[in-house]
C-alpha cells in the first residue's frame, strides 16, 4: 500500500513537471506547514520525529477529514531540531563559510508515522503558497534535506526525492539497505551503516562466550536489515540463535507472542535490534510479566534513549550492553537550547500565546513548551552532533558551488541544481570544531565509531550510561574492538558475567556430538575412544595418537605406550628363573653324585661320558631359558634361539647315542656279533658332534640370512607395546625346531624298540618315557606358541624348555640316583647283567 502511494505521488510529480511550462501551480488540499522555519538565500529542509504518536481522524467520507493529530513529544528528536537551528545560526554568523549568504530552514514533524512522513516529504519539496498565476517551474525551493530519524522513513524520503536528485543527509538512519547507490544515489548520512554495528554485535556476543542467544528486531527496514547481517555474522562466528522474532510498534498481538517466546526460552542473552519506540513497548510488557535477569544487548537506537528510563526499567534493562553514538558536547549549544532558541527560533511562546492574534496557531506548539527547561539530555548529545555535521556538510558543499572566496563573498546569483549539491557533497572533507573529520565514503556513509555503553545505577538510584569500551572501524582489525570488562555491571546488577549456552563446554578428553534436530551449539560431550585424545575445549573431533603412543586416562594427552616384555622382576619371570636355577641345581647335584660314583657299574654302564655330556647339555638347556627373560636386544634375540637349538640338539644327540648304545650292546651279546666295534666310544662322540654340527650349520645360515631381532609388536594390544624377538626367518626357526623334533622322534622310536630287551636295568625304558614326555611337551608347545599373546609366548617357550629338560633329567637319571643312594646293593655288575635274582623295575 505504501509502495503504491509512493509510486502514485512520484508519477504525479513527473506529470506536473512535464506540464510545468503550461500549468498554473495550485495547492491540492490543505498545506502542511513546517514546525520551525526561517527564510534565507538558501533553504535546507529537515524531517524529524518530534512527536511519536499519531492519531488518525475518522474516515466516514461524509465530510472533509480532519488533520492528523500528533502527540507525545520526543525530547531527543526535538533537540535535533534545536541543533539544526543552532548550527544554521552559527554558520550565518560565520565570516569564512558562506560569508554573504544566509541559510534558511524548514523543519517538519513526521510524527514517527510513515503516513505523516510521506506528507511532510511532499511538503518540504514544494512551496506552501503560490501567487495567482504562478506557473510550476519544476524546481524545488530546497537545496538539501536533513533526515529522517528512522531508516524506514528515510527510505520513503529518499525514494521520493530520488528522481529529483535532491540530496538527503540522515543523522540516524543506519539501515544497510541505504548504502545501495543504485537505488539511493543522492543519499548521504553522518552516521555509520548498520553493517558495522550488526557485525560488532556478533563480535561482542562472541567475546563474552555466549553461544546461545535470542534475537528480537523491529519489523521495518532498520530492524530487518540489521538483524539479517547480525544473524549471518553470528553463524560465521559459531553463535546459535535460539529464536529470532520481530514486531512493529502497532502490532500488540505480535508483541505478546514475542514476550512469550522470550519467557519460555533458555537463552540468557537477548540481542534487541529495535528502535526506541519498539524497545519501549517491549520493556513495558517485560515489566508487566516480571521477566528479569536477561542480559540485553542493544543498538544505538535505544541503548541511550532517555525515554526508557523509568522507575521500573532497571529491573529489566539493568546491566544492558550496547553500541552508542559517541557522546559529544557541542560548545554553546546548551545555552542556546535553554534561552536563545525560545527567543529567536521558536514561533510561539507562552506570553504571545495569551496576547497575540496567533493564539489559535500556538496550540500546536503547546506540548513543546514543556521542554523549555528540559536539561536532562543535554550531556547526551549523540545524534545531535550528527545533525550538526550534516548541516555543515551542506554548507561546505554550497560554499564550493557558490564559489565563495574569503573577503569577496559568494556569487549569490548562481542557480544551483540539486544534482550539483549531490556531487559537491561527495567531495566535502572538513573538520568540525569538536575535532571530528567529516567526509562520505563511496556509499555515502560515515566511518563506524561507537562507544560501548553499560546501563548502571549510581548510589542515588539514578541510571547512567557508562562507557566501557569502543569500536572504531577505521583502526586495524585487531585494534577495532576494546572492552574494559572490569567496569561492567551485568544483568540484574550482578558483578559476575552471565552464562548463556545451550550445552556446557566439552572439556579436553571429549568431543562434541550434535543433538539431532537442534542447532550446532546444542551437543553432547562424548569421551574420546581409547587411543584418541582431544587437548582443547569444545573439540569437534578426537585425534588418533601416533603408533607408539596411547591416550592417558583423561584422554587429553598422548603418552608413550607401556612397553611389555617378560622381565626378571615380575612374578612370572621370578617363578621361571627359580625353576630354571632349580633345574641347574638339581643337574649339578646329579653330576656331583655321578662323579663321586663314577667307578660304580651303574654309572659306567651305557657310556658314562655320554651321561656326563648329557648332564652338561641339560645344564645348558636350563640356563638358556634365562636368555628368554629380560628386555630383548639384538644380541639376546640371536642368542636365545640359537642357544636353545644347539643345546637341545646336543642333549637329544646324547640321548640318541645312549639309545643306540643300548641297542648295540644287545646285538653284541648275540653269538658271532662284533657290532660294538662299529659304535664304540669314538663313534659315539663323533655321532653327537655330527648331529650338533648340523644344528650349528642351520643356526649359522639363519643368523646370516635373516637373524632374529627386537620387534615392537602393536597388534595384540592397542594400549601397550609388546617388545619381543621377531624370528626374522620363520623358516630358520621351524628348521631348528624341526631338526630337534626329528632327532627326538628318532630317539623315541629306537628307545621304544629297545624297551623289551632283557636286562635288570634296561635304560631304554626310561629313555622311551623321557622322549614321550619331550615330544608331548613340544607338540603341545606349537599351538600354544601360535595362540599366546605378547610376553606369554615367551613364557610358553620357556615352560617347554624347562618341562622337557626336567622330563629328560628325571626320567633318565632318577632311577640311577635312586639305586646309588637307596639300593647300593644293586649297584653291581652281576645285578645289572641279570645274574642275580632281583625284582624288575
């Protein structure tokens, strides 16, 4: 509807301009007179929302509608009008700026209404009165327009004046949409675009660690555009928005819905991108429903608005943070606003209201007279300084166009077109008396410079807007945003910063896992899996530890994996060492016993040399098991397997020799047999040496081609490293083991064949039994060796060595020791040859 109204008005103006030379100008309807005006050589128009409430007349279409009624004076906007008149009078007094040119003004009240704003725009562009017969010349009497206060109203103003190239300079319209030079080529502003403020809002939220916030904005160009930029920046910064609601000042039902959403939400921080009027409405409803404790983040439109300060407002807005236009004191303005303005610029006073014939027209100024002694907002001249800059910008542009020169004045006869003023404004660059440099960037805007203010309460109960930081877009990125958090009072007057998160931060050792159907800021903290860590807060993923590292118990650091091997200090190692040394001790005792009885028949029988060599090899077998215990090294790995293979072959070779001796001895008793000469002591020694040399050759080849080496095994356990000896060549290992098995099998077969030979002491029986135990142990060893993890594989191998060694020791030598110690009467040659009566064993 509003767009159609603008279109029709613009079309009407174009039509009138096209007929300008042949059309007599006449006013259609009642003229709208300015609130404040003054004649001059040059005229600047202005639109301010001096009043904030508009009352529509009755539209019954039976009589001419009455004029719109405006009420509820806004001290801030009225002060802007005062600032404009003050600035113009200051310029008119200047001898260097427009020295012989007077500036006039026409200031209209838009009543904070789009309808009144449209009406005021049409009025400021035209003369109110025409002499009879005057023809329209298509020229506006206005050289520039200062305004509007709100962005939506400024959009209407700029679109309406745009076709006529009339420059519009706003002091407070911050909507980013107005930066579009294609749509608004003649628009300028002495305030920064909301692009900077909206992004700065996201930065301040991020700075305080609030990741879960609510958002409310005015449902107009100002609020919608500003909130859109904030939401995009918040998303980039990882901030989640629980809700984003909007309403307009004339929509009470929407306002109630917004308040209910705020009441039910869990976010403790609310970003309010509202005008002061919408904020006033929201404040009222929040106070009614006693919704307190929310940390409000505000914008320049309301954060320093005096009209929001009420006896109950601090309960809701106390501790609010927001961006405000820098506070600037314009020298001389306070005195002017108190007295000179009312004496010179105000068209009506209480005195002439009672005595003048214009008493009736003074009624429209009656509500403004209450501001005559208004001083509360004088120190907060934030927007007023922007009005001051805007008027000076127009003056400098006109100064250039009129070719003004010092001591010579200006060329007053020059006709200045609005488009010329637009081009001149693009080039202005000056510094005002309070030190600010004024110039317009490529979008017609000013540099973003904000104070960060905080709602605080003094000891006397008064509310103050304390500056706690600043944002300056002209500085390098790392210096733009400065906050002094120590001076901030938080929501509800608290000294501790509120927390506003959907989920608590995930500590190191955990990762974030998003909750299904909820924003990314809502997540669960999942502990990292074994072997993974996260060493920072709110980690999205856990990192895998490198191969030789493992996660600690807290999952926040990779530590070296525990290295495991069969050591001498652990229980298993101690037990195995004990049995190994015990076996050595028993073997030494048996050797000592045999040596002391070396001349007895039972020792001399079946080649005592082989018996002593067998005892020696068994001692080595027991001792070689010790090489399997302790930290594996390159030398120990080679030693343990070769020592094991050679000593066991030596041991089995001795047993095999003894078995062959038994068989040969039986054959030698047969008539005509001389077999013993072929397997006498020399042959026995050579056979043991030959069998052993074959194993030595296998071991040498193994060590030469691919020897065993220390290896860090990480396959069995993820959390620790098994330090073991890799076989190097599995063929070499199984060749060594297979050769031992081959000799043992051969020995078992021969002993089994000789078990029934007649003799009171047939050693073949005991050799058979010892080989049975030996083979059983090593056959069992194979699957146990393959399936045992880590250090247990070493323990299994040691157990097999000890078990087979003890089996050989006890089975072969226990019967002989028993006779030597407990049956000495049987230790005779006659008994052993079976020539005496004895019980068989």
